[in-house]
């Protein structure tokens, strides 16, 4: 089960029409520039440094693959543990605009986690330490520690402790 909370209930328009009421447009613009820059930077240490400036909790030796994207509206709700790899073109979301509401939730990615290319991680999920998420997966619920998970939606495939 994802841990999300409703921030705004839409009335006569869809929830995205109200985004400026929940977040300062200048803050979102700054976050966007930083995230867009981090998508193309080859330097892992510079990516970590920049993402920390906008509020992402980034552990030591975290590696963000090219084109990976962190939430621009709520980067402060994203936490990534030490020695984790975020694969190419992966998206980590801490918010979701639905027609009737805006929901947000913390994303916690543990230590020593490998997230394959082209994954999407939705708000309100936790990925446990030492887990592997296979490429092209949709993580819409918690993933326990020490497992290989994958698919759409992501499900545990096997335990890594049995190896």
C-alpha cells in the first residue's frame, strides 16, 4: 500500500490547474532547471551536489544514470540511500495529479539498491536495502529488502538471500 496524502481536492477544474496554489512557481522553475541539468550531466558528484541543493536526500556514492529524473514539485520527499544506482531514464515521482485531487508521498529508496533503466517509481513507496528493480518496471507498492523485483506493476520475483 502506498502512503500518499491528498494535498488539494479539485473543484471545477482538474487538479493540475491548481498547481500554483500548492507550490511557488519560482521554486518549481528552479527545481526544473536543476533536474534538467542533472539529466545530462556526466559527473555523478555534481549531480548529487545539485540534487541536495533542491532538497533531495541523497546518500554517499549514489549514481544517477543519464536522463534519470527526480520529482520537480516535491524533491524534498525523495530519499535515496548510500551506494544506490538509479538507472538510465528512470523517473522518481513524489506527486501525482489526478483529475479530482493532487496526492503526494515520500519515496524512500534504501542502501545498495539497483534500479534498472526506464523504471517509474510512484509516490509513497519504499524500496528496501539491497534490492534490485529490473528494467522497465513500475514500482507502485513497497518492495521489501533483499529481493529482485520487476514488471508492470513490479512484483517480487525472488529473494536475493537464497543465492
